[in-house]
C-alpha cells in the first residue's frame, strides 16, 4: 500500500477483546511494511516503534454517549490536523465520523429491556443510534467488517441499506504460539474440571453455567467449576457461597491444561475469542448458539440453544468427554486476519485526501 492506514480506537493496548484485536492487527500490518498510525485517547502499553501513535484529549467517562460524541469530534479534527495534505485510509473500531472502513465488534444497539419504545425517546438511545448509523452508513464509509456472521445478520436486519454496500467478515484470531498440547491429567467424568471465562459474567452466561454444572454434579458429584475474569466480590452471594466453585479473578493467561471443558453459554457474544483460544489449546467447548465463533466450525465443540434445559447441556458435555482427543486446533490466526486486510480488504478501498 502506498498510503498510511490510520486505525481509530479509544484505548490502545490489550485491555479488552476489541482492543486486543486492534493491537494484533496493527502490529501484523506493521510487520508487513504497512505504514500504520493509531489515533486514541489512552495508550496502555508501548507498541512497536514502527506504529505512530496520535493521542487526543480524553473525555470524561460518564455519560458514555457524550464521551463518545466528544471523542469522535476530536478524532476527526486531529486526523485533519496531523495528516493534512496526505492521502490516507482510515479504519475505525469506534463510532467515528471520517473513516472508509469500520470493524464492528458488537451487536447493534437495541432499546432498553423493560422500557420498550419509550427508550427510543431518551437522549442516550437517540445519540447512540445516530452514532451507530454514522459509523455504518456515513458518506465516507466504503466497507463494514462485522466480526462474525451472527453480527452481520443483525446489522443487515437493522440496516438493510448495508446490503447495497460492501460487507465482509473479519474474525478475531489466535497466535500459533499459543498452541499447547500438554495436559496435566486425562479428562475424567468422575472429577470433571469445568471452566468459565468472562469479566462481563452476566452477558457471558455465568448463571447458566452454574445451572449446567449443578445438573452435571447430580451424576458426577466431584465436578468443579473455576471462574476467571470476574472478581468474587462482585458476584451475588448465591454464587459466591457454592463450595465447588472457585474464583480466580482477572488474569493475563489461562492455565488451559488444568481444565477439561470450557463452558460458554453466552446470551449475546459477537464472536467469543475465548472459544478460539480454548480450542488452540485442545480444550473442548460447550457453548450457546448465540456465540459468533460458531462460524469457524471447530471440532470438539458442541452448540446448544441458549434456552435448552440443563439436562440437554449435560448430555452435550458428556458427549464431549467421550469424543475429545485433546488435539490443539487452529482455524484462523491473527496472521490470517492481517493478510485478509492486505490482500482483500484494503485493495478494494479508495484512500481519501485530507
């Protein structure tokens, strides 16, 4: 490519799923000789020297919709100041104004549950809806990249106009270096070690995971569940008091080989990077039909309807114990994502002269 690619993200660093996605993508682009710049509010770790970082003034965090409106205006102004006179390609991961391509990391906005149509008259909802529309259908937008077909379908249902434009999938990846075939013990139904990972524990289905594990313990009473990502103190007493559940809080790495099965009964999961990570370490996965990672058709993964009774989840878990081989599986890497941008996505786009 003959022009810089500017990526827009509020927080630059591996501090969340979207932020990790941006980090791996831009570093991969830089390794391939692409000139990359980041426009952000905060930098959480030092990037490769080849990546130019441009910071804008940070906004107050609350209310979030006002902070985002200020952020996108400051980003638009900063890009025009810093890159004035240059031809650039702008790739956003936020509700921005001036981009040619946007990666859509979450589901489209919906009215608040319980308020119904009334929420459509709130300043918050109106603002987020307009910013979302600008991100997807703004005059400068040439392509939209949802992170799964689940999100793609939701976007097209909500914004049919997108069908007339370009839309493609851009799944998150996994590093091949993360593949680890070691196992501490063979899987055993008599002492099943279940795993749950997720800071946003309600959305990722911890309550459902608890119900599944309780049902499983009726047949296999030595079953345990370990929860990563959420602090024990933030959970209700009904969960904290379960002696067979342990809580590890946040960690930068999961000891995958210490577990037999990942439970991921998420209510709404745009992709679910933890699923790909688990499979890269050979861990079988039991997940809901609301997880976008189903796109990759992993082996040793069972998908169950979110509203299915615990007994059906348990039968699927038993099947995984019977068929799992422990072999690592890597369907889509960060390198695959980077090459897709270089070879297929960016060549379709026209740069803009600032």
